[in-house]
């Protein structure tokens, strides 16, 4: 019997290879060196452009530095900036606007997104094409979207106002979505929902498609109603996906800046002034660098803390 | 589609399919209306663009695109009558509105800044990303999970929070309002996405391929270049497109750190103004040109969208 005709397994071939130490020297770098060579540029870049600025922000937050007066004497002020951020009524107003925005966008997007995913999962003819069409808004630039919605929201000539008049009979020139204190918070909710419902839909769709068919078969055998199947199979099985979508949307909308900045710029007055917009005003319009650094750190810690708690909850749901 | 067979046993009835399809199509069409409106507005004359009731049927003109690409100045009819015949179509439509073309606008330089910065940062982010992803995927790296989480967590920071020190740092280094500065910054933001996505893609390539190559006498680097990279090509392209879209769409850093030289398109579009406020056909034209690449990319990416927008957390 000719042994060489038998295809050798990789392990056998590896065993026959030259002893490791010699092999390594002959082949150049060790695995460990390669690993570090490959990973360190990324880490270095992130240290320079993410960690270093963050540490700097922390340092600035304890001073009275103003970026528009680089030569003025800088002195440490301890935690004074943090105290004034936390006792500033404007900051709390911004937090309330952010909470309103977060609550309604997440609620609407989850309900609409899940509903759409549930419908798309019926797999009617052409569902792939229409899914792609629905996904388009979420890929667009939020800033450009915010800018062109100001056009749609123009009183009288705007398409939105005209559509509202057409549907409800309210005169198109009698209201202004971005000019009225009452409507502006809803104007940003509408645009964000238009833009990001597809995102929630996409993730929910993955969740629905991951539900094994035999669960429904078993339910059919047990003569469970469709309604019951939905509440005992569909929703619980899709829940981790819905929660994941809510997590991503929550983090993104807590940081929301670009779309709202161009749509309303926080106005009218401060009706839509979300946390990031307040931060921009303090940092780059009033140039209170120390104060805004403290605010930035508070925001970052809040997002990070909430996200961590939420991820723990998500993991508990997943492992159920 | 493989997933379609998973729960096909309880196939929805024809009627329920029909109703579901109808609702989804109505939603899809309605959600396209704002976009379609912008694309239409780009072909309207300035007066048609602000007509009441909004005009769906109108005579298309190139006014919008002309005022987007050129700077117009108003002149007296006598001055215009004395000019030589118009040099191009834009000159012609401008003269009909008592304007003359005074020179090119800033749109093209801004648009090319967007292109240079988006492609530059994507190339760098994918290069760094594929290297780190391979490192994390194939080697035992001490503190791997912490490092990966650290890389992800840089994405949670509100951009404005790090914008202050980056602004100061760039001012000190002479990088503010430069393309290089923006490329480096966008690379740093995109690399977290690139590492996470590419790690997912590389994890899916069986190790046996490289091991066989190593046994055949390839070095690690050769195996990486000649075995892993070709296998990961689809994943690399998908990742690159995601990075491109992000850099293309980014606004917060662009508006805070650039003013002229390196300004990209998103902060520029709101400042396209004509006589008396925003020149809507020109803004709509800019928006159209800016969004079309994204539409193309969305169609190209549709199979990998899910993965991209969830940092690889959800695959399939």
C-alpha cells in the first residue's frame, strides 16, 4: 500500500513540519509580534483622537478655561463647574426636551418598526424590493435631512402643511411646525421617526426570522389562537431584538445633534434644545469651555451608565 | 432565500399576505414622498418652488442646478442686452432672470472635499480595521474583550463632548480646517465600526485555510495577504461602504472644525442662499447630488445592512 496517496490531514502535516522555534525564526515574526503589529496602530489612533481628548475634557472641566481667550490665566475651580451644570435650570430644561424626544421617538419607532417587520414577515410577493425602499431614509445624512425638512415644514408653501390641510382641513398657513413652541418638539419627533423607523424594522425583521417554525407548528397542534401565538411566541422571541434596536436608538438619540441643529437649531427659544445643542451653545457660542467640559463629562457618564444597565437587562432577557 | 423556509409550515393565507403587502407598499411610497419632492424641486424654477398650492406638474428648468454650480449677479436689462451671446445654457437661463454668471460657486470644491475626506478616511479605517480584526480574530491577545469593548465604547461619546479638546489640539497642531485633520478624525471614528464588522467576517473564514498555507511554508503575513484577504473581500467591501457613508454623512465635527478649506458638503448645503433667503431649487439640487451616491450604496449593501447598522451584533 502506498502511504503517500492517502491525503494527509492538516494536523499530520503540521506535525511533520520543522520544529517550532526554528520555523519561527525562518518565517520571520512570531505570532505574538504579528498580533501586536496588527492591533497597535488602531489602538494608537484611538488613544490619540479619542482617549487623549476625553482626558483633556476631564481636566478642562475643573478649570475656568475659555477657548476663545487662550492667553488668559487659567485657574482650577474644583468641582464648581459640575455644581453649576447640575443646578442650572437651562440644563434641566434641555434634559427634559431630550427625554421628551427620546420617549416619543423610541415609542413610535418601536411600534411602527415592529409592525412593519411583522407585516413584511408575511413574505408577500416583492417584499424584498419594498424592504429596500423602506430602508432608504436611515442611510441619508441626518444633517441634510434636517435641512430639507425645513423646506417641507414651511408654513403655507411646505408640502407637510399642505398635506395636513388636505387630510384634516386645517389651513396650511395657520401653523408652523418649526416656528411654534408647541409644535416644534413634535416636528423633530416626526422627522426622526421618518428616518429611523426602518432601522427598528430591520432589526425586528431579523428577530422574527430567527423564530424556529416548529414553535408555531406545536402551537397549531395545541390549537392556540393566532392572538395567543403572537403573545406567547412571536413577541417574547423577538424581544431581545427589539431591545437591541431600542438600545442603539436610545444611545444615538441621546447624542442627537445634526438633524435637530439644522431643522430647528434648538428653537424657537429653547423649545427643541436637546442636550447636545445646549452643549454646542455653551462650548462654541458662549465659549464657556470649562463649564461645557463638565457638562460633556456628565452626559458621557450618563449615556455610558444607562447603556451598561440596559445591556445587563438585555442579557437577562436573552438568557431566559 | 434560506430563511424563508424556516417557518413556512404555518404559511400565511393569501388574503393576509395581500393586506400586509398593501400596508407595507403604502408606507414605503409615503416615506419616499419627501425625497421625491426634493428631487422634483431641483428641477423647478425659483417661483414654482415656492408656489401655493405646491406644484406637482411644472415646466422643468435647470435654474436650480445652474445657481448651484455658479455664482449669479443681478444686472440691468440694458447691461445684459449689450453682452455677447450667452456662452452656455446656464448663462442663457440666468439672463432670462436678469442675471449673469459671475463665476463658479463653492459647491464643487465642497463636494470634492467630501469625496477626498470620505475616501481617504475609509481607506485608512479599513486598512487599520482589517489588521486589528485579523489580530483579534486569530491570536490570543491579552485583555481582548476589554480592548474590543474599549474600541466600541469610543462610539458612544457625544461628538460635541470630544470636539472641544480636538478643536484645541487641532489648533495647536495646525490641523484645523485641513483635509488631513478631517481624514484622521473620521478614521478614528470609523475604525471602531471597521474592527467590529471585519472581525465578524474574518471569524467566519475557516482557520484551516491559513493553517494549510502556513504548513506549506507561507509566513503569517503571506498567509494573511494571500489567503485571508481574498476570502474576506466581500466583507471588506461592505465595511468600506459603511465607512464611506458615515464619513460622507458626518456633520457635527465638520461644522465645528472646518470653515472653508476643508469644509464638506453637509455643512455647506444650508448656506446655499439666493436673493432673499434659501434658494430652494439650488438646495434641492445639492441635496439630490449628495444623496444619489447613498441610494446606490444602499442598494449594493442591502444584504449586509443589518450587520453594518448593528456593529455586527445581528448577522444574517
